[in-house]
C-alpha cells in the first residue's frame, strides 16, 4: 500500500500490457481500491464476526504472547497462541475494549472436524481443523491482516477466481472458514506452483544476483524493463512457468495464449526460472520486431548510455545489431562505435589476422584506404571492390577483412562489415583506417 510500491506495481502491469478496466486510477463500482482507504470496511466486518461469535477480542500483550510461546515450545507444544482470551465473557471483553484497552480480534477456529476444498490445480484438499490457529484478523492499531482484507475485498468486489502462489495453501482453510462465518460462497481457488531459483533449489530469491558471465539476473519487474526485456517475451516466458499448451510449442503470441490457456493444464510442481531460456526468447522477439519498432525501443537505451541518436541513425543501425543482442540494454555496448567519434582503445595485435603478419595487415589497410576513397559508398559496391582487392593481393578475404573490421569498429566481433562501412560513412571509415595504419607503423 506504500505509494512507491504501488507505483511500481502499476507501472509493471502497464509495461507488460496487462491493462485493467477497474481499479486504482481507473475507478469502478467496487471501490475504493486502496486498502488504506477501506479500513472502516474491514473494522466493520471484524466487529460483525465478534458479534456472531466467530471471532473474539484478545487483550494479550506482545510480551505475554512471546512468553507463552516460549513456554509452549519448551514443553514441546505448538508455539502458537494458547487461546487465553478465547473464553473471555463477551460482555466483559466489550467493556474493556470500550474503555480503550489495546486488543486484537482473532478468529475462533474450530477444534474438531476438517475442511475440504477443491483447488482447480491440485484437486480435492483436506485440512484437519485441529491444526488451525486462532489467527489475528484485526491488529491492535485497527489495521487488518491479509486474511481478513483478502476475504472481505474478494467478496465485496465479486472476485470469481483466486489465483495465488501455493505458499498460501496453508492459509486456505482459515479463509474458507472466514467465508463460511460471513455466510458467503468462496470463489474458485487455484494455487499456482512456486517459482524456483535457476539451480532448482529453493524459492526464487528477491535479491538480484549475477550470472557466471557477470550479467545481472533481475528479479523485480521494473528491472526486467530497465534491462530491455520485451513485454511480448516476458508474457510468453511467464505463461510457460508451470503451464504448457503441448510438449513442443514455446513461442506463442498474446492472443494465442489467451485462446489456449486453462488452469486445468497448470502443473502443480514448482517451476524453475531459467534465465537462459528467457534470454533466448527475448532475442527471438527482438529479431521479429519491424526495424521501425526496434529503433524506437532502442532509443532510450542509447540515450541512457550517453549516446543520443536520431531516428535516421537508429533505423540504419538497428537491423545490423538485432542478431547480436538478447536484451535491448545490450545494444549500446554492441553498437557504440557507430555513435562515438573516437574508438575505445584496442590492442594493435587485433589488427593482425590469424596466420597473418603485421606487414600483411598494413598492406590490407593501405589498399582498403585507397579503395574506399574512390568506390561508390554503398554496401554492394564496397563488398565487390574489397573482394577484388583481396584477390589482387592473393590473400583470403578473411585476412583482408579483419584488419578493416577492427580498424573501423575497434573489435574483432562486429556487425556485418559492408553494411557497417556504409552506415559509418566514407569520412569516418577513412579516418579510422588512417589511425589503424599509424598504430601498426608505430608498433614496428
């Protein structure tokens, strides 16, 4: 309910394209939608349970609760609440509360019998009532616990399906008893499988870690967005955590997921969060984007990296790098040489191809300088001229092209050479080749 956290939640939904037609900022017939604005509703329903005997006032102090729990644990008993106030005379409890004595409201859990619930994913589940605690519903400051707020909100807002993680299974019997105590029919229940860490050991951590290659493994939705995961990929990937359409289909559009998804096909077993699979899927979706769309999505990442680029530049660069990135945030590191006047320093040895020599690299660059100074500066003409020059020199094209690639890009691995030369333009290419020639000469 904190404003900042609420903002993150709503921004995350918008980023994923999960627009809501009722709720915060939109309104609707069942508001207010912020729990802090519904406190009197919860208090009224807490009093209602006390009046019917389904709940009672508890005046135990935190110190007394702690001491009682320690004593019960010492005796080998369940350290939960010992129900000291459960049998207080209701009239006396009412007078004490009216006088201002601090208290909570606890649910009066049944001692005997069992509660049976149908879960869409897990089938019939039976809970013995003997395991239930007299849970706090309203705290001494008048704020509700999740148990009361959840049940009251879902009923009053006419929620039909409760979908939540299976860590809430242990609370299910309490919630069913609360629905019954109010005289309400519970919604359809479905407890989703837990998401495990990439190792498959333990619930997914809320703390960001780094992969073996040093890349960030995000946890929060806003971080996935900041790193350049496409919402299309996120929706597709998340839908497959515990659910499948068949045993082979992995790429599905939003509309296909809507048409195919069913709770009955959700696997109750925990699902491993596989970052490699997400990266692969995100790279696939990046490659499917129209160039105009990709350029638009890349713009803020170049801006954040201190390389503002206009639309024309991005339209030229985007198709050259999309095969080389798995996240939009990868783009500035892959394509920085397009937007910077000066290349980052690189080892002069990178200019020398395998099984080649400095002299050969120098000759290749000198001939490339001459060719690129005259040729029609379009990729087809550039490619034809450089291949012809390699043939004249009697060397393999790779031995000719590596020195040129390193000279203009500052690295061995770069986007397709001829398209890159065309986008960089004659002036920048010739200047960088000249600088590379000087490097080789001074290295001796």
